[in-house]
C-alpha cells in the first residue's frame, strides 16, 4: 500500500493503482471520457487532469500511477477551468443534427458538458464534417460528427469482442475511427455485438433500431432468454414497448457485453405475426389424411390440449410402427434447466430413445 494526500486528506491506495482509481475508491468523482474501467487506459481526452504537487503541468489521473507521499488536488479552480476548456475544444469539433433539431441525448459527453455549464448549441460546430449514418451495418448507427476520438470503440472491439474492426485513421483534427482499412463494418468482420456502441461516450455510435425512439419511461433489468449463459440486460421501455436494449456493467455474468441476439434481437416481442397460441394443420384437426396443399395444409389456431393430444397420438403411432429410435428430441437453451431435465426424462423414459440433443451444442 502507498499513502498519499487527496484534496488535503490522507488516503491509502494499492501500489500500481492509478490516481483516478485511488480517487474513485475514496469516493471522489473525477470527470472522464476516454477512460473506462473495462478497457486499457488510453490518456487521450485529458478531462481527468489533476494537480500533483511538484509537477509543472496538470496530469491525466487515468494513466498516472499513485506513489508514496503524492499530494493530489482533483478540483482546484485552475483544474476546473482546464476541464471546461478541454470540453470547449471537444465541442468545437462536434456536431449533432438531432440536437440542432431539439432532440437531446443523455450521453456521458453531454453529462459533463451540462455539468460544466456549456451551452450545447453555441459550443458545437455549426456544420457536419461527415456523412450521418455512414455505415451499412443493420444495427450500428455511425455518425462521426459526434466523435471525440476517445478510441473506446477501438479498444472495446479489440479487447472485449476480439474482432479488431475499428482503427484510427488520419492525423490531427482529421483523426477518426474507420472499420478495417476504411471499408465498412461488416466487410471488416464486424459481428454486430454492439460493444462499440455500449462503450461510445458520445452517441457517435448508436443503435440503429432505436434512432428517433425517444427516451424510455422505465428501464427493466432482466435476464436474456436466448441461451443458457444468463446475461443480464436492460429493457428500455416506452409506452409499454421495448425501444432499446442496453447492457450494464453491474451484470455479474456479462458486464457491459452482449451478443447480437441479446442486444438487437428483440423485435419479435411486439411482432404482429408472433405466435401466441398453438397452431395445428387443418387436416390434422379434422382427422383427415395428410395433404400438403390446399386449405387442408393451413395452420389453424387451437387450444393446448388439442395440440398436445394430436402430437402425442402421432408420436405414439410413429413409435409403435417404426420404433422409438426413429424419434429424436431437440431441446432449447431458451428453456429453464428444469424444463431441459424434463425433456431428457421424456425422451429416455416416455419415448424410450437416447436421441436427445440441445441447441447450445450446435
Ligand atoms: S459491433 Fe461488435 S464486432 Fe462490430 S465493430 Fe462494434 S464491437 Fe466490433
Ligand atoms: S466513435 Fe465513439 S467510442 Fe469511437 S472514438 Fe469516437 S467517440 Fe470514441
Ligand atoms: S479520461 Fe483520462 S485522459 Fe481521458
């Protein structure tokens, strides 16, 4: 452990920690943008600067390791002025056509802009430099006019998703993220997990399906039903409809990470053609011979007892005529463990076959 002074108070921190981490542990909030606890420190935006006694210039606390006897001031008037200047510089190159049209976005950048009392409309650039919605990815909206070159997308895609889609191109004011060798995201092996969206602090990367959907009335924490991993996700609900799925670093299994299905595969929930009742072919309901065309082949809604009775009669007939091993059972990762256990009993003890498998193995 090392002992240091933070805003005049003596604190202890583990050797190797950054000043930012030591301050967070001591309950002091230092503004950040390019830093994220899940990602390697980068030290690019300079919003987290602090005064350290004996150092000539303010230092980035997210990359500065603690040392014995260090004397740190996180909120001196000079430091607060520096942060405001940094934000003004970032905003001078930022353009949000949505904001210009009255749609406010609650991003991490906007949080600090409001905190330091900057007026968004007068601080931001008066014209876009990049095409809005510049990538063909069906799920990720790209608007580099809002990019502050923090590289969180680059690090999230490389370090968390392991796809290495994003790189930084060009120099100086023209620096911006590009997928692959400046191709588009899908060409650069993007698998649309949305991690870069989740880590982008400005909305430069956003969820395409949610654009223009507005602000949720409530956020419901739930467990993804797609597979057996049990990722937690947040359903952002407005007027009883899911308008967006977000991840949360508080999720014990998956943290901020989700796959494409968990983050973007929610349109089935409110789909007009979603099956909510069992359906049976008409010829089966009417007890006729198998027909594969005409209205006898239509699906007809029925009740569970009727559907299950027809299914059990058919299974019994197949078993009696051709043997139990002509039947196979495929279960689902969307079921509970207990339901999968029951299907195993059903296959082996009721039907009498070992032909049972599970979609999570595919
Ligand atoms: S969606 Fe996922 S795979 Fe695609 S660029 Fe973003 S982080 Fe990488
Ligand atoms: S797109 Fe977002 S995450 Fe990527 S560099 Fe720009 S602001 Fe940062
Ligand atoms: S948060 Fe430390 S430099 Fe960006």
